[in-house]
C-alpha cells in the first residue's frame, strides 16, 4: 500500500487502515522517507488510549461499548469448516480496501484480532488464493465468547453503526446440536441477528447433502427452543464460488425455521473466490445490510446473564492448517 507508519502496532502498510483512524496519506504518524526502520517512537498518554484494547472484546468491554451507543450483536454459528472465520476475514479485507459496497470503515477496537485471523489471506490480495485462508478457530478461554468490533458508516442512512462479531469455534455449534449445550451461547439472547453459516459445498455434494440438511434443521430447532424471542436468522450459504446448493434445499431449511417461529433470511456468500464469475467477498456487504434492518439506537444494553464480575476477556486465535 506504500504508506508506512512509525508506530509498531499500526498495520496501515498491510491493511490501508490507520490505527488512529486518520487519512493514511496525511497521518502525522506516517513514516517519512528518512525514517530509520525499527526505531520505536515514544508514545504519549493520549495516543495510548487509541490503541486496540486487546485482540478481541470480552463481555465487559462489550458492555462498556453498549453503555454509550447501540451496538449490533451478531451471533455467528456454524459447524467446523462452515466458513465463519473466512467471512470475517473477507469483511475485514473488504473494509480495509474500501470495497464494502454501501459501507465505509470508521473504527475497530479489535484491529489486532482481525489482523491475526487475516494473516493467511494475504496472498488473496496479490491475486493468488492459498489452499486454506484460515485455520481452525480455537479460543484461549473456551467458556466465553470473544467479539471482534467494527464501526462502519451505512452510506444509505449516513449513520455510524457498531457491530460485535464473535469468531467462535465450530465445536460450539456441534455441541449445541449434539448435547444441547447452550451455556456459552447465552449472548444470543441479546443478538440482533444470527448468521447461521452452512458449508455450501457440503450442502451441494451428494455424499454430504443429507447430513448437512439434517444438522442445520437441528440447529434451527435448538435456537427456536432456547431463545424466547429469537432474532432474525440469516442462513449464510458459503462457498458460492465453488458450488451451488439446490434452491429447494435452501427453501426447505427456511420453511423448517419458519415453522419453528423463526424469521428467516438467506444470503449466499463467497468469502474468497478463484473463479471469474464470482467476486471475492461477494454477498458480504448484503449480509451486513440484512443484519442492520433493526433499531440503530435505544433498546437493551446487555441482559443480566449471570456473568462473573471479574471476567477476563478471551483472546481469539486461529491455529494450525494455515497454508499460504
Ligand atoms: N473457495 C472458498 N473457500 C472458502 C470459503 N469460505 C471458507 N473457505 C475455505 O474453508 C476453510 C475453512 O473456513 P473457516 O472460515 O476457517 O471455517 P470455520 O467455520 O471458521 O471453521 P472452524 O473455525 O473450524 O469452526 C478456509 O480456510 C477456506 O480455505 C469460500 O467462500 N470459498
Ligand atoms: Mg473459524
């Protein structure tokens, strides 16, 4: 991107996004040509306050954010390999390149978290897709969700909107299906929308179609059973670039959800793509737009979910399997 920063924690060179939300070309922290590489600049107290709080927001920080403004909380569910992390990476890279149609990036408290999960996707920027852009998600604390934060301007409404997006391991959804384990997913009671990520390639393939349909129906049943007033469930069919799921199957899943009392929407996405007909990141902007069809101010902040007062924010990390 050609712009270098003096601050070690700023990733403007790779992402185009300035840590201090300044215009990269005119940011006072921009490294001049004469700057010596590797020299650490002193950091004043005011600048410290702008630094990312951690890689992911914990519930305490989430509450803090919500105390001041309405924040859209998204529940992101889906079994391992569904494409949850890849969708977040795609969202981040679209924002960083100012290609998120209808939205402009404003701020993130968790830039380092986005950076960490996006590391494997660097080759995408150079037009070369690695075999795997993300690794299997593991949380340092496997009991509580951590959230990635973004603030974007919705160009249509000219309003800034905050999102909290958890990058959860697929096992949490598998445990919901198999053992009805909902304790770690209590935050879904406050969610504005749930993205139910379904692996489009598995939904399309003869060998895996039935099992995928069956397990997705079970997730819908569990959600309807656990949530008294469930938010809109967006069925996110991933890997649009690789496969096309049968529209009848997608319609059937929506019917099952509706029969359970769920408000269902569908968004197909391709977080990455190697084919010309499908753009990398296709469907991501639409997904975000469907998510905000609700209030942008007012509403509850965070229900009392019986959380410990001394909660340590979990840190999101992706491990293993990242090839580039
Ligand atoms: N071609 C293509 N590959 C994708 C797409 N989405 C995900 N993938 C691939 O699938 C792999 C797994 O996707 P992830 O996003 O890591 O899956 P996940 O749902 O986060 O999985 P867990 O973290 O294990 O729960 C990625 O590394 C990509 O290689 C897509 O839209 N198109
Ligand atoms: Mg993941």
